[in-house]
C-alpha cells in the first residue's frame, strides 16, 4: 500500500476500468482471482503471504455499472 | 400478496435499472496508513468515470463514520429524482468482528454503518455496494502450497500457493447476525447488497 495503494482497491479499479459493462459480481470474482495470485510481504513479515477477498451478495439481479 | 415487494424480472438476464442517479461515499482514514491516498484517488476517479456523484471524506473519526453515513442516507432520501445505486467505500484500520477504527482510534462496527443504508427508502430495491479496505484481524495467511497436493500432482506441476480461504462458496438462507424474524413486510432490508472485504475474517488486508 505504501507505494501504489492496496492490492484490493488497485486491482478492483483496474478490473472495472477494463470491462465496465460486465456483471459486477463476475468482476469481483476476477478481482479475487488476481488478488489471490499475488504474493505479499506485509509489515514485520519476511515470508510471503496470501490474501483472499470475501464477497457477500444478496443481489437479486445482474449488476452492470455501464 | 407480495410481502417482499416487486419481484425481479424473470430470466437470467434480468438486470438492475441504473438509469437513475448514482451516489458514492468514500470514507478513508489516511493518517497512519501510508499510500492510502493512492486508493482514494484511484477509487474516486473510477466512481466519477462510472457516473457516481461522489462524496469524499478523509480521516473521519469513529463518530464521523456514523454521521457521514447518516448524512449520505438523508441526501439520498431527499434526492429529487430516482436513485438507482449507491456505493460506499470504507478504508481504514480494522479488527476482528467487524471493527473499524476512525482517525481518533475509536471503534465502530461495520454492521451498524451498513444498516444505515438498509433503512434508506430511496434505495429500496436498488443495489447497494460496500467496499471494505481494512484488516479483519492479525492472521497472516501463508497459503496452501504444493505440499498440500498429492505427490503425483506435485510431480506433474507445482502450482503457486493459494490462500487457504480461497475457492469457498458459502450460501446462507438467512442473513448472518441479524434477527431471524425477517424484514418488515413490504420491504426487504437485507436484499440487493454487495459487500466485498479486502480480507477474510481474522486476516490482515495488504
């Protein structure tokens, strides 16, 4: 986050900008896929770690922002 | 009798009607979170590109988190034309069990903030998107590496480590942590919500 922002927000922005017409729930799955692929070095931590999003949805329809 | 309000249009292609106004609220604690400004700028720019009227507040106290949510709800309810979608991004330090820390170090419960919009009349039946960029505990996930695979799969191809919480689909028939009595007839407070957390419960968000 120190250098370019958090993995989640930066990946989300990148994925939504690339395909804003797609269903948001599918885009979030893609964001999660990309975040899960990253190896991260957190503060006070020398070993590589993993992160995974958690997505809760009670949407009743497809949600396409464009 | 339709106790849950209008049914969505049938068919897999049914979409939310987003022809009305869209509003976004970005609340970000940047103090003690180096680089958080990059997220604020990127998300603010995206929201504007997607047609959201965007309100940004940086370094809110715990109390201000709640006040800003209440103000946002009031603005939406007072909006002249129809509102079709709301997006709220909460970016701060956080802890387990839905704790969010304001710039003053005081805590607020995420659930309380989310519920503020659940009672927004202008958003009834409209999608409400919540993005949470915050830690949810101190656990650092080392992932499940090739050692967790059968020997023949390791021999064939060693895939990269996967987060231990990945690839889980959890379907609930009731809303977790809420009253089992269900919503008031004529409304559906917990429907039409998309919440995305940057980390699994108990884990660090990077």
